[in-house]
């Protein structure tokens, strides 16, 4: 049985990094990228831990094994990942007076896909953080069609996309 909770231990964080590494775009072939999606960023343990200490990541566990995660990222970390600079600038422009939360990455183990884990991770994230943050924002690579469709099914809306960038800025208004 799969359970959902906040990540608290170093072991859980190392399992997140393992799952992340297995699903990096550079590590999987193009057909699998199209069919299963991928993650783009590889986090170092120290940054992942600092992010988690500030706002715990949400994990899906099958007994003691992490089988899915959503990474929580506060605005305080916008200087730590240069690739996300444009996303933070856009969020600050669109939501200047709101306390938004960034979903830094989502990933589900390939053996658990299609079983509602993706949706349930986001449901648990919303339950944990909706009273502190709204909205939840993230970016999805344009070529990651599976991820974009899954995010739309959960409740995210595309706010901005243009031909000059390879990302789509998406938002989930939790409290609407």
C-alpha cells in the first residue's frame, strides 16, 4: 500500500536523488522520454536537504521505499538554480502580493505510473501547504507532453508559453 507524507530523513532524500537520477532526460532514450516523461534538473544532496529543511518535500512510499516525489521550493532558493531564474521572475511579476510555492520537480517510479501516484502526490502537497501558499507554480519542458497533460489533469493551467523558451509556465490556484 502506498502512503504519502513529508520527507524527513536523509535516507528518504537519498532515495529521491536515486529516483531523480533514473529519470533524468540525459539518462533515458527519446522514445521513453515521449512515452513516460523525464526530469531535467539534477539536485545535489546539500541543496535538496536545505530545500527540504525549509519546506519538506512530499513523497510516496511503498513500505520504506520512495516511489514518487514532489519537491517543494521556496522563493528563498531562486538564486540556487540559475535555470529557474526566468520562472521566478515571471512568478514575481504575476503574483507580486501572493505567497506562492514552487513545485521544483515531480517524479514517479516507472513501476508505479498509471496508478494515481502522481495525482495523490499533488493532493497531499495541496493538503499540506494550501493554507500557507497559493498558488503552486512550476515549469514543464514543452517536449514533456506526458508531464504537461498530467499536470493539466490535476488542475494546473498554462499561463505562458512562447517560441523563445523551451518551457511552459503553469499554475495551480489551490484556493479557487
